[in-house]
């Protein structure tokens, strides 16, 4: 079974993100709780506010270039021209001026525009109001602690001396960030960092075939069979991976990232991984067992 929101990842291409708002206030948002099922079959959900005291449920997706709002927001948004958007592979309801979004009383840095879509078509059950994309997340140094179920917003200038794990340079491409590594452990093949993918990741067909047929000897391989060996990322072994093999790009997903303490320093273009579990995240009750049935999203 595979479940990954198709409009996240690289489904939308944009000319550039020159519309990003520059930081005017050095205040960082506070530590923020997310759902315990994140990385255990579910995505990361947090609660934001806009122009009212109402809490809105938003996903956190490093594979989305722009922030997406549910079409129910359209009546209170200001329409914009969509000339900067090209190559959309999914239906966009509209393009609008980005509304203010607040986390713990602190206004988030965002881009100038958002797009809208019928999110209920992708997320049945309790309403999802939006998906935070890289036009917002790219301003911050974020630490995802899946043992505490919290996002920490960190001053990137104060990272020195902390035990963050292995460091990996990351580079921007089409508004998202790629690391020059992959879960198959093959050198020189990059991967998109995609928290909008709820399983371990995706490999291109060629790399998937190479990964699944790493038998120790020809005598151990059944006719027509394929092994599912351990993964290796940055020289560290990971077990029991669920990887799709039909990608146009390699990507590392949330189920893989949740095995680590993850620090994404986007301004400093560095990913840090401190492995906490070689296998699936502790507390998982079977992959996809409770997919999207999370009480955190119940208003």
C-alpha cells in the first residue's frame, strides 16, 4: 500500500521564490507540539491561527514549494495573478495573497502568495485547513523531535556545540531542498527531503532495481525474486524500509526521518541526522495501521 499526497513533493513547479518576505522580526515561534502518529504512518500536523482565535490544522511539508490552503479560505483571500506558476500537474482552485499565519502568537514568515485546493479530497475525516510549504519553512532552522513530538525553532547562529548527529549539505532546487545521498546508499545520487511523504521514501526505477537485488550470492536468490535489504544513509544502517520504486526523483520520506532527531537548517543549508532507531520509529503499531485517523486533527 502506498499513500502520499500527490500535490506535495514536486507536483508544482515555480519560476522562483523571489517573493519571499524578508525577516523583519528576529522572534522565533515557540516549540510546537505535533501529533504522536507523525512518522508512524501519518504526516506532521500542527495548529496555526490566522485572523481569529480559531485553531487551523496545517500539515508540514518540505516537499511543497508553496503553501496550500483549502478552498474554504477563498472567500476571505485577495486574488492574485498567477503568471509566476507553471507546469501544475494538479488542479489549483486559485492563487491568492498570503494571509497572516501565527504560531504561538508569532507571525510566521511566508511568501507573498498561496494557492488553494480542495484538501478534503485528499484528507478525508477531520478538516485540514492547509499545508505549510517551503515558502514558509525555508526561512527557519527546524528540529523535529519524534520522541517528544515537537518542532523546535532554533536560532541557526547558535547551533555550534549541540549534539545534532551527522551533517549533510543540502542544496535548493525548484524551491525545495535536496541532499546528495539516498537510502540505498549509492554515492552521488541526490534525494528530495520530503516530509509530505508518509513512508520511507522513493527511488527511481533503476536505483530501486539495484537496491532490491543486492543478494549476497546467486544461490540465495529465488527465481524472479527480489530482496529488500537494509538501507544505508550517510554510512548508517536502517532496517525494515518501505520504499516505492517508481520515482522521477529519489526522496527521503517522513517514516525514515522519524527514526532520527532531525535538524533542518535551511538558512545554513545543512541537514543533521542523529539516529535513534535503526528500525521503524518506536511506538509504531504497523505501517499505515492508523493512517489519517489522528485525534490531534479533531476540533
